[in-house]
C-alpha cells in the first residue's frame, strides 16, 4: 500500500462529513422538540449550534480544496471529494434552517397557545431526519439502492407540507387572529420541506459517488 | 444535430509480441480513432511502448522480436501489405522521449525527410520548413536562426523541432513516446498545447507516465498491465469512473 497519508486524509474527510451530518440531524431534532415543548432555552441552544455546523463546513471545504490542489484525486477519490464538497453546502443549509425554525419558535409568544395540534410538523421533521440519516448511511455503505429510496421519500414530505398548508389556510379563514401564528407555522413547515430537499440532494451526490453520474 | 463519430484510423487485432521467449504483448485488440489523442498509460514494462513501436514497425529492428496478429492503418495491414517500411514511416511519424535533433541546422533538420523523398527545389523546401515550424508553433522563435545548429536550441525547442521534423513529411499519425518526460513544465505546457492544435489534422498516440498529462490532453486513454490492455475508454470516463479496479488503483497512485 502506498500513499498512506493520502488514504488517511480521505478517511478523515469522510468521518468529518459524517460528524457534520450528525450535528445537523441533532439540530433539527432539538429544534422540533423545543417547538413542541415550548422550550426556549433549547431553541436558543440550537441557534448556538449553528456556529459549530458552519465551522464544520469551513474546515471540510478547506480539506477538500487542499486535496484537489495537492493530491489531484482521480476516479473514486475524485468522485468522493467532489461529492463531499457539494454535500457540505446542503448540510450547512440544513443547519441554517434548523436554526431558523428555532428563531421562529422564539418569536411565538410564550403564553400564546398553539392554534393547532402539532402533528404533521413533527412528522415532517421525523421524515426529513430519516432521509438525512439514510442518505448518510447510504454514503457510508456506498448503497445505491438506499440512496434512491431517499430520493423517493421526498414525495411524502411534500405531501405532508401540502396538508399542513391547507390546514393553516383553513385556520386563517376561520379566524383572522390565527394569521400571525399560522404564518410562523407555515414557515417552519416550509423549512422542513426544504431540509428534505437538501437530504435528497445529498442522496443524489451519493449516487454520483457510486456511479459517476448524477440522477 | 448529427454527431460525427470519429473514424477508426488504426485497428489492432489479436496482437501478440514476443522478445525471444518473453511475451511483451498479449492478445491486444484496440481501435485508435482518427484525429484524436489516444494516451497509453501503465507501469513500466507493461507493454505500452512496445505497442507504440508496433504501429510504425520500429520493433522490426529488434533482434528476436516476433509479432502475431495485425495492425491495420487506412485498411492496409502494415505487416502484410506494406513491404517498404519507409512508406509506412512517411505515414506514421514518431517523436521520442529525449529530443534527438540531427547534428545539422534547424532548417536541414526539418528539410531532412523532404530531401530524402527527393524534393530538391529550394523554394519548395523552404515552404515545407516554414509550414512545419509554424505547425509546431516555433516559427517565430527560430525564423532568424534557421541556419544555426539545432543543438543551440533549448530542450523544449529541440523537442518541438523534432515534432516539426515529423510533420514535414506530412504523416497521418504521430506517435509520441513520453515526449515531455525530459522537459520542464513550461516546455511541457507548450508541447501539450501543440498536441491539442495538431489533433485537428493528425491522429496522435502518446505514451506517458504522467497521469495528469493523459487526463489533460487525451480523448481516449488505454491502460496496460503486464502486456494486456485492462481498459480502454473515453479519458473522462477512465479518470472519473474506471470500470476496472486495477485501473482505479493505478491512476490513483495506489498501485503496488
């Protein structure tokens, strides 16, 4: 075996990306927990965590560029490093959106009751987290089929978003006083829908990694 | 829009090459396309230079060398249909690893082939020399010292002079055996630019140990190992997603 240092750098790069993804997953989970349980301290902590994700992005990006510059990766290494360079942009956006969800939650008055029971929104979050988790697992295991399943799973999140939107429109129609909170919840649902899109992008890069082709 | 597929210029079929008891090439089958750059890559001793030398019968000069199978250029089997090797070498020019100008002036180097073909008229020779040096992108550099010794040129210029000399006999194919391995990065860049320009008019086959060079300049890449072709494909495909593990390991520098 030659190029041991290079091998180690590639391994470390992959590990860092997995760590970044785990941090993003945690942020979504905590932002939804904070929303459901009206936990302002937790929401604040999520907003703080975004810095950590940004830091991951900068560090990983630097490593990718350095590998391109110094090692000129080809074949599988090339596919992997380019995929990671693209994936971390999606992960960073996911982190931003989890932080945005927490910020919106903090904007809703502590004493104000929710205008609806939060069922579909946590379900959207659960699905989006599942998609992220699966996309990363498919990356680790180089599992093409699993990556394809992530892409298919996006439809379900889109459907949940449609349901939430309709429900909120009805609530606004029923009582104009619901409008402010309805718009907040609508934004949260939209962020979750976007997070699922980013997970889909990640899965597409996993497919590129395996095949050299983007779906 | 109809896409024009390049035509096969050189067809190698079931080629085996032996140096005495040693088999250097094993059942090689390969199509090389016209007006493209094809790069041969592989570790030392893998047979890539041996195959290159089969394409203009340079191996004929090696004692104990035996060749089976066929190499067809423009529909002619170069081992069966062409008796006069010099006719073949008019069609298939060659550039070597180390620049090898003849010990004569720049002008005479380039005019050498034309003179050997019987061209004597000064104006005609001058036109051939100028055109060839232009094509080799070095006319401006040497036009004022055409009658100085070729040895006065830098290594990179000498190599381009050798390319000009090869172009002067108007070949169809140019074979290059590690043409830049003895050159600095600037001269290497000039040769690579030159290859890119020349492929409009010529079919180029280049042996290189420089993987990045193969990735930069070639349209097709052929990977050899132990006398066999492991993989031949579009260069982008080979360097992004090679089909064979051995290719992957070699191009990513993990071979061993």
